[in-house]
């Protein structure tokens, strides 16, 4: 009878741990969705930004084409490839910084209302991406702690729960939001 009670407690505890792991995985996936939404919004904004800049800096064609190319590469990264997406988005952020640097050379562009609105929208999106990234990394941390901690690691390995990668930017220079001064 005591053995049966101990077995029941162990099974109930395993179920609680399993449910905690499922919950942590779902929070991680939901938080990645938040990053994905913000990155999509940024990608949708880029063509408008490029068109606005084109009118003022048509001879900067190479820079503009590079931004479009990097945007397309970032969107082509498979949905679950966190590291690949982080790398592609870091390169895109660098290229966007170069676009805003162009504005320094073109006073008319800096004064353009559409450009100013797009720049403000992009800065807001960068802040939202940063917040989403922090939320995702917190959710990934919580899942990883459960996957690696005893006794939940026993349940995690039994049901093939794996650690989540963090959304990190490899190049430290990419970590900074491009500074734009008008």
C-alpha cells in the first residue's frame, strides 16, 4: 500500500513537471512569435524607406540594393532558426544604419516628412524588437533551467524537451541601435 502511494506521488509529481515543461515551451514559442511579428513589421517598413531615400540619393543605389537584399535574406531564414535569424537581422540593422547615415549627406532628405516619419517608426520598432528579444530570452532561460535542473531534467529527457537557443546578435557592434542625428 505504501509502495502504491509512493508510486502515485511520483507519477503526480512527474505530471506536474511535464506540464511545467510544456508551459515553459509554449511561453518560449509565443515569445518568439512576438519577435517574429516585430521583425515582419520592420521588414514591411523597409521598402517605403528605400523608396523615400531613392528620390534623394539615387546614386547611392548600391547601399539601397544591399538593404533590400539583406531584408530578403532575413525573411528567408526558416521560422525556427533563431541563431540564423539573429545573424541576418544583425546585418540588416547595420545596413539600415548606413541608410540613416546617408541622410546626413542629404539635407533635403533629412527635412522630408515621410523620411522623418519612417525613421521614427523604425526607431519605435527597434525598441519593440529589443523588448521582444528580452522577453523571448527570458522565456528561453526559464525553459532551459527546467530542462537542465533536477528532477525536471529526467522528465525533460524522457519526453525529448530540449534547450532553447537565445536570440543573440553575434557582432557586438550590431547590438547598438543605429544612432541617427538630424
